[in-house]
C-alpha cells in the first residue's frame, strides 16, 4: 500500500507537468504561426503534441495500478521528454524566427530539444517490446539490450551537443555549445541506425517471451502482435490519404490518421496490462481479418463490375448510372455468401482448433437426431467434449429415471 501511495505522489506531478508543458507548446505554436522549425509538419505538430499525451496518461494508469511495472514509468518519461522538447522547440521558433533578439536562449532551446526529442520516443518503442508485459526482461541474458539502449541514447545526446556547425531544427543558427568533438559527433550519427537494429532485437525478445508464455501473459502479448500488424497494414492507407485533400477542422485526414497510430501503442499496452479480460483478442483478430478481407474483396468486385458494365452497357445506357446501380445491388447480394466463405477460410487457416470444434459439434448434432441408445449417446457426448473443450477429465452422470 505504501509503495502505491508513493508512486501516486510521484506519478501525478509528472503527468501534470506533461500537460502543462504541452499547453505551453500549443500556445507558442499558435503565436508562432508560420515561423516553424526545420522539418516541421505544420498543423500536424500540434496534433502530435496532443496525441503524445496518451503516453503519460496510460503510464499514470499503469503506475497507479502496478507501481512495480517499469513500462508505466517508461511511458511517463516518454511523455515528459517529448512535452519538454516540444515546448523548447516552440520557444526556439519564437526566439529565433518569430521575434529574433527579443528572448534569450533560443539556440540552447533548439539544441536541447534536438538532444531529447528523438531518444524520448525511439528508446521507449524499443524498450516496450523488451519489457512488455511484466516490466522486466524475458531473462538475464537480455539485460545487455537495456544497457545497449542506454549507451545508444548517451551517444546520441553527446553527439548532438558536440557536433560542430548548425543546429538541426534551426540551420541558420550555429551550435552554442562551447566544445566540439567531430569524432563523437560521428558516433552520435550512428545512434539512430543502431536503435533501428535494436528494435529488431526487441521484437525477437518479445517473440521469445511469447513462445514461453502461457495463459494471461500469452493473451497480453497477443495485443502487441496485433498492434504491430495494424501499424504495418495501415502504412498504405495513410500513404493513400496523404494524396487526398480531405480535411477535418482544417487538419488533413492523413495527419489525423498518423496521430491516431501514434496513440495506438500506449492504448494497446494499457489495455493489455490493465484490462485485457474485457476483450477476447482471438475474436478481435478474427473479426479484423474477416472484415478487412471482406472490404477489400467487395471493393474490388464493385470497382470491377462498374468498369465492366459501363464498357458493356455504354452503347445502351449512355452514362445513365445503370452500371453503378447494378453493381451496388450485385455487391449487396454478395455480402453474405462472400463473408461466409472468408470466415471459413480464416477459421481454417488461423483458428483451426475452433474450426475443428465447430465441425465436431455440427456432426454430433446430426447424429443426435438419429441416436436412440443412451449409452452410445453418452459415449459420443463425452468424446465430443474431449475433442472440443479438451478438459482434464470428463464424466457423465444420469439419474435412473432418465434412462
């Protein structure tokens, strides 16, 4: 109880500081207007600032429930580092671009932001895969990866401060740090590719943990694999959206989608650690596969039928829209049979045990209509229960009056 109270006393102020720094960054973002740092995404910067608050918020929830879980503190640190860096970037933009000469320390703000913003997110992304879901590495042999991340972050920060020349986010301003060591700057340049290689190691660590896990932990890790599949599958969608001119509240839809993906990691981790029992991940994955494949199939059928019917009927219809109407009715009629076929394919390929159990129950229901011998029926029922539910022991008891 004392540990939980102590964690709350520290976690709440960290979360509040994240919110306050984000508010400062947003106010400065509005004041700065078009005076943006190098590499700015415009309005997406503000969206990302808000979306990143998902990390400290989920970290606070995890810390209050499981103070010994390092992932909660890791998310809080990520939120604090990013909010601090974003506030510094906006201050630097004001001091160096919006109103140059009116505020001191603009160059230092840009330098510190560069040193903090990348490790705050990249290191967390890697360590989450290594520590999830218990907050500890899978075994002692994986401790080297945590130390490697710490060394990589130190190399990046050192290289950022000791790099001679202009600032990354403000290329017209020189590095204000009084010491420059080009050799260490080169080491810092290698830190980002090294972190990408470490991410592969983190995924391997998660796969090793999944292979050894059972029950609750396996269910939790399934959420992370599901998140990874969603992130990879969403890449072509966000790429396609970036070429459109759709906006919501003045913000491009592609930017909102990117912010949603950024928020997906803390949400998925929080659900897996805190409330995984509310969801059956197998059902979620099953429905995602079925309806994702169904959407693609019906969309392809609709587009293909519209093009084909317009080609065939164009001499008769002359652009009256008959091809579109017929294609719509065709796709509506295909919904149920195509869904059934896809559901069967998904069950046979990815959920074979459930598929076999359903087939066994269906066969038992057919035999049940013709079975009159209770002893044979009881034997058959026990065999079905063993095959479908696989219990440790099965017994059937009938009262004498029932025979």
